[in-house]
């Protein structure tokens, strides 16, 4: 267990949940929630440069507007 794991206050649920979200006032991007807890969530993006601009300069936190990724069903 790494140092960052030991500092966590709440258990984290590992996921592979695709969402669309935006950080701050940026465009909506395809993201993936990789884990979530009472204290927050960890996301993954193929375009980290776009989302890191919305993170606070003093803390590694950001407000994210998110919703499920919806795909039409055929048939």
C-alpha cells in the first residue's frame, strides 16, 4: 500500500464508468470515473491538458459537471 493510499479517509470503490464532464467552464469531454468515495472521485481522460486548467492551483481538486454517456440502442 502506497503513502497516498494510507492517507485516504474513506474506502474507495473501483469503477470503469464512462461519463461526459467538464471542469469549470470548459467543453464537455469523454471521461472515465476510475474510483469514487465519500470524499471525491478519480477520473481518467485522454485529454488531461484540457481538464487540468480547471483544477485549483493550491489543491488537486476541481468542480466537475458530469452526466452519463448515453448511446442509442439499435434494434
